[in-house]
């Protein structure tokens, strides 16, 4: 049984940063940094230790693009698509923060390769978004919880994590959310994370996976994404492409004339890459 009883809570809180527990976290992070990946993390309201842990382990420069912790509402609004939001701790906000993280990775990698799309390899791009409401000076009427999303090229995974209310200090809640972030990030790479959170979950804690669309193209059709760049077997969400030639059309069917026209346009512009743009609705036909 991995949950703690009330008799064990005080003992757990008195050893917040248990050396064995922390060693497990650092070991998992070392394995994350050994992957062929680029990672960006946005956490709002809780989970900020995850960023400092990721950056403090040698090898962070191999994987980490950025770590950001917007705390006030204005800072969070600057990263989400809906500036009129009033409830900041929702699955939708976590997903928006993950998308903002993913786009930070995307923009950085495109600039690194000088927008030459042929140089984009098989490196895994990962954006993480977390929004949380934890213990504070004033007693919260609602639950202490977080929503988290991990976004890659081809999938989105989200969770709700509700903490047993009134059983932890603020620092312990922060630690738990941060450990959870490392765990779900490790799971994306198939890294064994069973040792994380194993001895620190309480009886009232609840971790619930949330359903997400199975394909980025579905997200475009549903209006959740503005665009997707299909690059081989990769689906890159809402790419910010500069110095790239765009040829729009229906391409039904795509033929060699389209390819030759795009290649000639790229050469004429003196650029590195070109893309074919296919819209859901033809703007010239209403």
C-alpha cells in the first residue's frame, strides 16, 4: 500500500527532503537529460521545484530549452490564448501552458537550424504545462489540486492531481506537484519512474488521466489549434515559420508542377525551405 495513514503524516512532513527520495528524483532527471529531446516547462501556482531540479542536474543543456513560472494572473494570461479567463486552474489552462512551452521549443529549434526544415531531425520536442491551487495563507474553499499536460509532436496527455486537503504544508504540496511533473515527463521517454511518489501519496490523493484528442489534425479541425506543420511523420503544432516560402493551394492532387514551383520560389527568394499550405476553408471562396 503506497498511501500514508494519518499516524504517519507527521513523520513524513518532518523529513520533507528525504535523501533517498531526492536521490530517486535526481536519478530520473539524469535519465531524462540522456534522451534525444528538447524540453520546455511552464508551471503556474505550483511545481516550480521541478524547474530548478531539471536545471541543477548536469546535462540540462542537452535537453532544456526553458523553464518558466508565471505566478500572477497577468503573467499567466500572457502565455494563454484566452486573455479573458477568470479560472486559472483548469485543464484548458494547463493545455495552453503546455502549448506555449511546446512553441518555445519549436521556435528555438527552427532558429537554431536557420529555418532549414530539412535539418530538423528526430529529436523529441516536449512542452509541459501545469496550473495549481495549493495551500495559502487564506483557507481555500475548493480542493488543493493541479492540472498538468505534456505535449509532443504526435500526442497530448493530461492529468488531474487532487491532494488530500489539510494534510500537508504548503512546501510539501509544492514538493509533491514538482515530483509529479518529473514523473509524467519521465513517462514520456519510457523511463522507469515507479520509485517517484511511491511512499508519499496519501489516502485522499487522486491522480486521474484526462481524455485528449488522439491526433493533432483533429485539434485543428476542432479549432483547438490554428495550424499544424506535417514534416515526415512529425506533426509540429502552430509553428512560427520565418524566412520560409509558403505556397497555398488545394493540391488535389499534388503533382510535380506544384513541387517545381515551390523549389523555384525557394531558390528565387534565396531561402532554405518552403512549405505547401492547405487550409480547411478556402478564404477566396467564402
